[in-house]
């Protein structure tokens, strides 16, 4: 019997796969419209980009998919600080307004 958490993880994983698949298809369609589909250099750039994105996404996805995972177990304070600095946010309450 699947628990609600297992179902939500399955749906989340399926959504990520669908988003990645559709964005890749969309990129290929754009390359075809621009008549760039046969250019090896552009394919190399595309696969380098996709490889970097998946390399950073897969470990986080596996961490999230652990049975005993809780969001407080991962330390994202550096990411939050960098995002706040990039957005020019100085106090914590501004995130939710």
C-alpha cells in the first residue's frame, strides 16, 4: 500500500520528467524553426547546458525522495542568502509580502 508521501513523490518526479522532456522538445522545435537543427556546435552547447542542469538536479531529487527526508535536514541558508542579495531583499518579512 502506497502512502500519501510516496504518491506525492511519484507525482513530483513525473512532473519533473515531463517538464524536462517538454522543454527539450521545445528547444528542438525552436532549433528546427531557425534551421539550426543540423549544426553540431549548437547541439554541443545544448547538451552541455542540459548536462549541467541535470547534474545539479538529480542529487537534490534523490535527497528529496528519501523515505525519512524532512526539509529541515538540508541546509539551504547559503542559497537563500545569495537569492536575497541578488533580489535586494534586506529583511525576512519582505519575502512573504
